[in-house]
């Protein structure tokens, strides 16, 4: 987390959380969803405005984390902005490594070093569990993923998407809790 964000949290510890205004799609793109967009329909049917500003994306990605309940958020200074997830909290990008095995990085640029499990959901999307958590393989990287499967490095198991989220404790549509009042 950025030092300026940590300082803001100490200065203003009780700022209300924000819900519905930020989303992450299955390609690792961030979307702003103002009140008009939220009223027009749920994410991802109505996405909103894609965040193209490089420095803003980098700021979001440096301050992206999960809470104790498994809901993902962006800590924007003193305000926690919860993220709606189209597929998973991570979107994996693959490159061919020196040994031929895929190297994995998240949409935020974090490297993942170990694949613990591989699944195909009911939409034939490939999801990987790593030390960072559950993520979806980016659609543009499926050829490298297929090479890993064919080489016997990964052996996908079928599993429903809802079950994968449950197993990994991921909340894809965070809502304010009555207990926290936030």
C-alpha cells in the first residue's frame, strides 16, 4: 500500500466504504461505474467507463487487496472502494519462460511462481490457483496455457465457477454489511 494511503487512513479512519463504483473485467481492465451506469444494469452486462489513465490504473493496482470476508477493494486514500469482479480477483497473463513452462503475472504485474491447481469452469474458462490466489487466464494467453496442458504441466479439472469462488473465499459482488454500517 502506498505510504500516502496509509497516512490518509490514520488521519481519517472512519470514512464510509464505497460499493458499485469500480469493477474488474475478465481481461483485467478496470471500469468506473457511476450512478447512471449502475442504474442501467449490473456488471458486466453494463460495464461503465474503462479506466485508461496509466497512472490511475497503477495507483489502483498498488492499493488492491482483499478484506477478511474475501471481498476485493481498492484503498483510495481513506476510502475503501469495493470491486465487482466479472470472473476472479486476478487475471493471469502468461509468457513463455526459459524452460518452456509459462511464467505467470497478474493483471497488476505481480508474479505468481507456483500453480497449485487448474480448473475449467462451465464456460470453458481456465482458472489457476497460485500463492496469490484464484485467477482467470487471459483469453489472449490461452495458446500458452494449452501448451502447458499438452506438456502435462497443468491438468485442468472441471468445476463450476461459483464453487471455485466459494472454495477460495472470493466475494465477487461485495455489498455493505448491516453490522459494519459501511
